[in-house]
């Protein structure tokens, strides 16, 4: 059956399109509500996906991801409060446009640029994922171990200002991953005789606790959110003339987003600010930037949406998440017993066709859904913060309970939430901990399996050329990050 | 930088407890060269080393009289600043509400517990006490029960409302 026929069949005979639109709507709302990031919006959905078919679960999560990247621009433009970190660059000129009475125009530019970024990103995902994953068919346990180490080395680039704290967070995540039964001998580790822990600490509960619950704890001491003046904003699509003007900033945004999407740790925030800077550099209307420039809205929006889509490539090809959001997505795969990578392509290619189809539906539906949901988004953004926080907590607790009908699971969410709050207090970055948690089992089990197969010969990791290449790359990542940090501190001191 | 010092101490304490727990991991005849306790021991010592490094960095920064404003991570606007004890107390209040929910859920049932949760959280986050708050709590709880209990068919405890909804 050819691809086109398969896509049509998936759209017309399965609930795939419906699931994609639901995810998109949820993502837009989630991104629009300050306090709910794309990560939290996805984490809140994880318990719901437990009972879904794997394809629908993954499509739901990815569509949420796509929707949230656009949704974050709504409060950024209307009330100068980015719904997502990546929307902070959009806020600079977007809010100025609102102050000038051009809110509808700003929202329209944001929506069309998001669409362009997402569509181009999707095309790249479809073209590049499978060829890259063919490399992984040659993988042995030693290669998977080295790949996990490469994934961990990403910590060096996502640690933010402090590499030491990044390492601290990564080790913390790895320590949590050791709870449960030993992968080789089955011996219990750190279970305290509790049967609920024999299978390890459920990834989903830790993610929901670390992100969503700790966010609630943080919000409890923060002020009320600003409200938009008037609620009669209407989306206004850019004219043809405006489209011509926005062609270059959109192209810049897509190029930057593609680059940052494949670079682990860069993320939508880096993409959007880089795109903003580059769009300003090449603009014929530089003086307008910071004062309501349409290009200042277009470039960051196309960048962060391209970044979001392209960021799926390392995840789907190798199973390595490059951001918090793709780490949640990896959690979604693992919950359904799926391991992203070449095995997924060979074992169940229809799953990936389904994913690409779902992404296509989400991208195409984005303009329609944006129009349809703007009014409701404004209504929700206007709701009193206490009610929003209360309903988020109810969703968190209900979702966590729905997995195993277990009060112990609810306790785990609370404990993970306290841990997440502590991490925020000590300014420990979350992604390293998440990477350690997600990659810990893969690293340990493949390391020990390699030693069993080689009868204790550690040179297996050097003799395997793929393993050696990944280990060298990991070392380069870490050394590069350390050197950059040292250079930065010297520059600051002088 | 003070915070890094305390983080280092917390890390040292955690690594000590973790290594102590790792000492109880049994070895078996199925063990490979690393064994079930291998990775936990490595991680415990790594955490101890990183913690000592953090404490050292904090001490050096203190000796150089580095102010908080000159520290890049302290000026990172994307990082939450829970510098005051009040922020911690407020956060722990949310924990207390969640713990109370978990404790009451098996007895009062999901609809009542959810309504109490919405009411308490709304009030905790500053909603003034008017007739709207309990109404939103009750309606919200019923919507949630309809979503999870009826639509998603999750087996939720009904508790006090079992004779009515069961």
C-alpha cells in the first residue's frame, strides 16, 4: 500500500484526525495558560494516554506539543506574559503591537508563522528520520550503552550556567532509575520491601510530579496574573503584501529552528531569540524592532515551531530526547512498550506513518483551530488564577490515580513534586535529571549485557566502532561545554 | 552562592544515605562483573564528589566576595527564585492539601474529595469566600467525576455518595 493511500485510510477510517485535533486544542489552551508549559500540558495528558492505542497516544502528545508552541504566543501578545519560555521573544514586539491596537494582526502573524515553521519542520522529520534510523540497525548492546552516554553528555549543553549543577541533576535522575529490580539479576534495589516499587519508579508519575505539581507549589507564592484589556480581539490574517515582507523573517526562523532542533539542549527559547536577532540583522526596517515590528513576531514563531518539529528527529531516529518536551514524548513511547529507533521502523512502520499523518493533520488544522479557539482561550486566560490552579491539581491527582487506582501513586507524585520544588529552589536544571531518569535503565542494562557477552572484557566498548564514535562524540560535547564555560568565566573576570 | 553550599550539604547527606542503602543490595550467582550494587555505588560516590565540588565552589566564591548579582545563574530570569521562607511555606501548604486529599479519598469518595480539593485550593490561592466558590467546587467535582468515572471508566471510590451514584 503506498504512503498516500495509507495516509488517506488513516485519516478517514481511524480516529487519528480527531485525536490530533483534540491534542492541538489542548496544546493551544495549555500553552496559552501561563503556568502550564508544553511540558506540563503533555505530562498532564500522560495518564490519559495509558489506555489509548499507542499510535493515538503518541499523536495526541505530539499534537499537544505543536499546539502549545503556538498557544504560548497568545498571552505573550495580549498580556505581556509568555505562556511558554519560547514565546518570550514574541512578546517583545507582539505586546507592542497590542498596545498600538494591532493585537489581531499580531495574533494572525503568529499563527501563520507557526504554521509555516511546523509544516517545514514536519517535512524534514519525514525526510530525515528513517534514513538516520537505518544507522541504528547495526547497533549492539555496547552501541546502545554508548548512545545512552551520548544522550547523558547532552547534560553538559543543557546545564545552563552551572555544569556542576547539571551533573548533580543528572546523577539524581540516574539514582532514581536504580530503584526497583536489577535489570540482570532481578534483585530488589531500594524497594524497602514495597511491592509497588518492584517495577521501579514509574516515569510518568515522576514527570507529572516534577513539572506539574512543583509548578503549583511555585505558583502558590506568586502574584496574580495580569488580565487583557477587553476581550474582543479577533485574529487578522496577514495581507499578501505583509506575507511578502514576512518571507525573509519566516525563512530565517525556519533555518534557525531547524539548526537548534537537531542540537540537543538548544530548545525553542534559544531558537526564538536567535531568530529574532538574525531577523533584525537582515531586516530593512531594523528601527521598528522593539516597537511593534511584524517581523519581530514572525521570526521567533516560525523558529520555535520548526524547532519543535525537527526536535523529534533525534528522538525518533535514536531514542534520544533533546528537550524536556521530547523527554515526555519518550515517556509516552516507553509507557506503551515502544522503543524509538530503527526497531520501531521495522517492527511497526504503520505507527510512524500514523505519527506523521497526525502531525500533518495538526499542522493543517492549526489555522482553523486557532480561529475557533481564540475566544475560549481569552475566556480561560481571564479566569481567576485560584480556580485555574485548583483544577490543574484535580487533573494531576485524578490522572495519576487513573493509572493503577493506587494511593501510593498519588504519594509518589507529591514526593516528586517536592523534589521538583527543591530543584527549583536550588536552581537545579530539570532536563539533566529527566535525562538521567529516562536513560538510566538503557545505559546500565546495555553496559552489563555487553560485559556478559564479552565475558568481562571492557575493550568491547572500543572495538565496537559505533560505540567508540559515540563515546568520542560524548567526550567532545563535554569538553566543548567545559571549555566554553571556562572561556566565559575568564571573559567575565576581565 | 550560599544556596550552592546548602545544596552541596544536601547532596553529601543524600549520597551517604544512598551508599548505605546500596550496601544492602544482595549479590547472586546471576551477577555479571559489575553486579546489582555496581551502578548504585558509582552513583553514590559521584554524587558525593559533585557535592564536595559545589561546596568548594561556594567557599571560593565567598572568599572572593562574589555578590549574588554577578552570578549568572542568579540573574537567569527563567529560574524561580524561592529565596524567602514564605515561598517554601506556601509550597508546603499545597503539599498539605494534596496529602489531605490522599488521606480522605478512600473514605469520603472521589466526588466529595475532589470538591473539597477545589474549594480548599481556590481559597488557598486567594479566592474570597463567596457563594461562587462552593458552587464551582461542586460543579467542578461533578464534571471531573463525569470525565474520569463515566467517560474514561476509571474505578473511582464513591465513598459517601456510593448509595446515590453507585
